[in-house]
């Protein structure tokens, strides 16, 4: 009932569909097709009665299971060439007689429009209430550069005045068939059209009308689409690894709706997401007077990222209500936290809202409460039913999927060395390695790629400007190409290890801190020479390692061979198999 107007929704559903046999009761995303339109009508705020008119006993039974009243249609009204007008007329008259009521608004909904929303139905009814409207028909904006054909001239002609981009064309609407609403006085056996016709525009999704298998495929994809929220950040200090993993995941979720949630004070992360054209929301930073910012003095910390990690933990322990509000407003199906350690309080809040929670590299108390924790960096020694660790869950940046691998079987010399210590390089391992290379017998090309947070970029460039064989870059866009061109790479024991291994370039790891010592992937078995904590390594020891690698071709080839034996290009597939399995169980709860 809407403002004293009694409303009936009629859903016509024959059993003899031709394009897709038994279409109306086939399972679409695990629900009979007709179930969607019945639920749309029943969930409306205004609809009094929902009636399915059908000639098929199975459709009748299933419709009643979903809560609709049914009318058995006569054979004459079920013929292929019978239009809808007499079918709707019969259904309304029969229902009015059986219920002893008179309806004011007659709404026809097609069972082949499974994405139609109850909100759209409500808006249609509100629009029909207007005294200036007799009939409302659902349409979709269908602007295109269209052409007509003249039989007389046997030629095509444009249906537009000027060739412009689609958004600048005059609006043109196509009926979707989803909704046809009319006032009772205009319902006749041969017509439902009133004198004053208005339209209600629906989205492309809602406009889908299932007529063939291609339509079915599209509808099923859209019905299975999830809302995925990725909480992550990037700054010069914490680096960009977290946000680029989020982007790599987002690029592979084309069938789902993905939104990033970013700290408004961390502009680098916002800039990166904007440059990749992904939608995002921001939240205010957590303010805690007791939190000390140690990022300005690397002597107070082994790793800037650890500080970020601890701040996030404090933030979540206190519960950043601004953050929670943004999450609740978006109301995702799945939330991905790529913020390192989380607290039990933060994850508990997410679980209270029935979100499916996936965390990355989480060693905090919240990890135990998340649905899944993926950790490629830390090989967890204590088994946990929700933790999946190891290199097979590493997700490469997109550029590494199409970068070719390097086989050095026939390469006898080292002519190009790459240094890339990422992030902030708080121990300045870049300079230590450069000094050691210059004191070694090596005289080939040296390429240095500085991290965004490297503190003295100008100083190191000036110090080594006199060496013609040294090139120093920052913020490069195609680091995979630099890696491929190198014969030997020096890096820290972070995520870069996996990227290097995916290409197969012999690599020396110098750990920045104790945490990196636990990144067990960077070992000899996987083709790395791991020299432990870089700050404790003497230049003498480093030079000795350099000389060994320069002169031992067999060692470099063995490192290359071991790296290439590791499958690092199916991390997303390995991850998504687990997510699908776990989410299926979660969805049943």
C-alpha cells in the first residue's frame, strides 16, 4: 500500500521458454531465476500482493516456495504469439475476484530481470502516484552512434547530427522490459498504456534482460560480484610494497567491485591509487599523544616499517572510529588488511559486522581472529588453521608476469650490477655496497635504484657523480627491466627477493633488521646468498663475497637455476583457491 493505493505485482512466467530451456526455474547463482523477481517484489515497502501467472506446475511450485501467490494460466494464454496484455489482465482480474479487492496500481515485473532492485520498484511506485503519470516504463540510457537503413535508397544513414563522444550525444532510451507499471483504469485486455507515459531510468546492471546464454553468463557474474575493501597505505618511510600488492590484487578482481581505503595523511598512497584509476576513500589519521614518531631518527629503530606496524597496532587497539565508520558505510563483503600487525580489538570489530577478513603478513593478535592470513615473507613455524605462509602465496606486481626470465647458462661475465635496497634503507646499505664494489676488482656498470624514503638522495648522487660507470635512479616505473638487464643484484631481504627470483638473477641479500632475518625465502636453497644483518657486515667480508661471485660462474649458474625452479607466477591463483573455499563455508554461516 502506498498512500492508500493498493498495489499488485504480476510476474508472467511460461514454462516453454525457447532460448534457454526451463529458463525461469534454472539455478542462477544458486537460486531459481524466478526467485529473484519474487524477492524484489516481496521486499518492496509498498507492494501488497505478488502473483506469478504460469502454465507450468514446476514454476508454480517453486514460486509458492518463494512466497508468491500463483495463478494457473490457460493454454490459450500460454501460446508463443500471445502478448502480455491479456495475460496481465487475466491475472489481475482473477486475483481481485479471489481476494475480493480492487488494485490501484498494476506492476508487471519480468522474471528475466534478476538484478532489478526493490528500491527501483519503490521509486517507480512513488512516480506512478503522481497525478500526471499514468504509466511508468523502465529504460536504460542507450546512447550510441547509431545508423538506420533506407530500403528505398538501399543505403545506410546516420541517426545523429554530429560525431561526438558517447557522453555528448543526446540521451536515447531503450526499454528494459524489467518494469511496466500502470494505473488500474488503463489496464485492458489489449493494452496497459495510459495517456501520460513517463520513464524510470535504471542502471546497466539492472537493465539486464536474460534472453540467451550470453545474458545468463553476464547476470551470473554480476550476481556473484563481491564488494572488496582494501585497507593499505604507502609513504616514503614505509615504502610502496603494501599498496602495490593491493593494486596487483585489484587488477585480478575484474569481476568484483574493489575500493581502497587510505589514510588521508599518507599522500603517496593516494597518489599511486589515483594514478592507477582505482576508486578510494580516505579516513582521518589516528591521533595518540603517547605515540612517539621515531621515523625522523633511524637510530631509534631497526626499520621504519616496524614503527608503522606498531602505530597501526596502537591505532587499532584504541579503535580508530573514523576508520571503522568508513568501513561500515561502504559495507564490504570482504575486507583485505595489508597493514602488517593488527589488534584483536580491530579484527573483532570487523567480525562483529560479519565481514570476511583477509590479512597479509600479520603477526599481531588480530591474526588469530581473521578468516585468512597470507604470509609469503614469514614461514610460520606454529601451525594455524587460518594462516597460509610461504612463497607460493606471494603476489607479484603485474609487470613481473610478462617479464621474461633470465637464463645465464651461456653468460660468463658480470657486466651489470644492480643495487636496490627499497623503502628507506635506514642502514644505508646502498652506500656500503657501492664503496665495496669500488674497492673490488669489478669495473663494469653499476645501477642504483633508490627507495622513495632514502634520506640523502642528493648527497649520494653528488658523492658518486664522478664515477662514469655508476647510474643512480629513483622511483623507476619498470624495475623488472632493470632487474632483467642485471647480471648480479644486491638487495635487502624484503619483498624484492621474490621479484628477483621470478626473473632468475643471482642475488645477494643484506638484511636491514632482525625482522628481515626471519624472511626465510632468501636462502641458498632458493638461489640467494644471504649475508645476514647488513649493518654488522664488514666491507672486507662484502668485498670477498663480490669477488667470489665475479669469479665463480658455476655458483652464479646454480643460483640462477634454483631461482628458476620456483613457481612465483601463480601466487594469486593459489590464494584465490583458498579464499573461495573459505568464503563458501563463511557464506553458509
